[in-house]
C-alpha cells in the first residue's frame, strides 16, 4: 500500500508541475500578445493617418504631375486650333548692293576705254496678310475637336487620380496588416520557444520522450521561418508605401471609419455609369470622331483665301499694294479624300463601340468590387467564428495536456491553428477595407474632392482659361506665367 501511495503522490506532483509550467507559458504568451497588439492598435504621438497618407500621395505623385502636363499640352491644342482661324501676318525686309564690272567701253571716236564700274543699291520692306475666307467649316470644326479632346484628357486625369489614391489606401492598409502579422509571428516564436523549453524540462524528468522535444524544435524552426517571411513581406510593403505615398511609414494611426459607397449593387452601377471618368472620356472621344467625319466631308469643298501685300522701296519711296482672292479646289487626288472619309467613318464606329464597351467594363468592375465585399464580409464573420473555436480548442488541449491526456504535438498543432485563424481574419479585414475604396474607384468616386481631403487640388480649367484664346505676351500672358509658377513649372 505504501508503494501505491508513493506512486500516486509522484503522479500528482508531476501533474502539478505540468500545470505550473503551462500556466507560466501562457501567462507570458498572452502578455506578449497584449503588448504587441497595443503597439499596433494604439495611435502614437504624431502618427500618420490615412488622410495624411492620401494627401501626401496626391501632392508627391509623379504620375499626376505627368498627366497634368499632358492636359496642359492638350489645352494648347485648343489654342493652336483657334489660331488657325486668324489671319497670318508676316513681313520681310531686304537690302541689296550690286557692283557691275564693265571691263571696256567703246567711245564715239572708235577708241576703247575702261574698265569702269557701276553700283546699285536697293532696300525694300513688305508686309503680307493671309486669311482663309472659306474652307467648308474645317477650322471651326478643328476648334470643337480640340475642345472635346481637352475634356477627354481631363476625364483621363481624374481616372489617374483615382489610381493614385487607391494605391495609397492599399499601401497604407497593407503596411498595417503586415505589421500585425509580424507581431503574431513573433508571439508564435516566443510561445513555441517556451513550449520547447517545457518539453525539454519534462524530458529531463522522464515525462516525455526525445521525439516530443524534436517535434517542438522542428515547430520552432518553422515558426522562425514564418517570422522571417513575415518580416520580409513587411519590408516589401514599406517599399510599396514609399512608392505610393512618397516616404517610408513610421507610426501609422488606426484605420478610420469607412466612407459610404452605395446602398446596393444596382445603385453603385447607376452612379458608375453616370460618373466614371472612363465612360466620360469615351463619350468625348465619340464626339471627336463625329467631328472628324465632318472635317473629312468638308475636305471635298473648295477653299477661298485672300492675301494682301504691301511693299515699299526705302530709297526711292515708291511702293506697291496688291490684294488678291484665291479660289482653289482639288480635281483629282488619287482617291485620297474618299479614303480619308471612309477612315473617319470607321473611326466613328470604333469609338462608338469603345464607349459601349467602357460601360460594360465599368459595370463589370462594380459587380466584381461588390461581390468581393460580400465575400470578405462573409470571410470576416466565418473568421471570427474560427478564431473563437480555435481559441477554445487551444485552451482545451492545453488543459488536457496538463493532465497527460494530450501530447506536446497536440498543443503545438492547436496553437498553429489559432495563429492561422487570426492571420486569416486579419487578411479578410484588410481586404474588405481596401475593397470599399475599390468599389468607390469603380464608381468614379475616389477623388480628393469626393474624399473631402481638405487640400487645394489641381484646377483643370485655370490653365485652359488662360490659353484658350491663344494669347500673345500680354496681360493675359502675365496671368499665364502666374499659373505656371503656382503649379511649379
């Protein structure tokens, strides 16, 4: 009986020792998780908010700078087209000196004399004005086409702005996500290291075999590998952040409340079809192609032009004034005008089809963005249930292990499932957050103005209004200089 009582006492002591070991391990683990979670979630002093990041992305984007310059070039096309309707006035001034060498001259008496020289001087100035009176309306049509091209380029710039801001949101959220995953991985390494030490202690007292220790060592190596991969992903995310926002991230604030997008998928589609810059751009390109057809038709009409020339000889004071009107038309051009007209018709059909396809593409993008949101929402709900269940399973396995009913491998597996569940839930939450902004982008609503960033934004009309009348160096030219200085050119 004494022997049986001694064995029972030894068993009880071992069970108590296991309970103490697991209690210490888990206390340290959850304390580490709490600290790292607080570091990630709590906003630090002078932390950067998502709005700050979006403002920085807008101000430092070279892609926006490039396309704003493209828009200014398009504005100049409108000025160039208007200039073609105006007279062309040119002048020329010329001065000449001529020396004639007459080697010999015969006199009236038959004699020969010489040589002698004669000199002539001349100086003239002339002014010529040319003006197209009639060209079938091609000049005015060219101005209208240039204006539509400006509007199409403006819509393209809005789409570029959406791309810049969406990249900034994605970069911001991804850095936070990768930082949280690194924290999870670090806690995982600490926990498994403590599990490994516990396994070694239990091996020393003969409770487990060397196999249990080897399993814990292998799992710690895998956890360290996972941590290294997570740290690498965080560095990649930091580089992407710098490229999208203009600087490396430091202290990032928590994610703000999501902006409102739409009540339903159909409502989102309706907004997108009305407002998306891709569809607006396609509409202006259809108008441009219509105008090009009219220009090709006008090419079959004759051209009437006028010219006035005034010349004056500065030495003699004499001058001439010549005015003329020219009526011209092409009799035969090898079928080129007909080919250009057919080409314009084909271009019109192509842009009309492209406009319809842009509606299809935008509508599809809205549907995909909406579906992705629904999927991520379901994933978050399922992930929450999975985390809860994995937590209960881990707690149960841990308790059973203290009683000797579970092995070290069981505990490690349960902890790994809990880690994976937490990481998957974080990924789903990040994807859903970015997905809302993706939906806004597909609706054409992801702009600095729509997001109320509260910063001065690029005014596409300021430069156009300054150059649309094709100004010379004048008061308007000085206004243009101020605009260029303001935008940093």
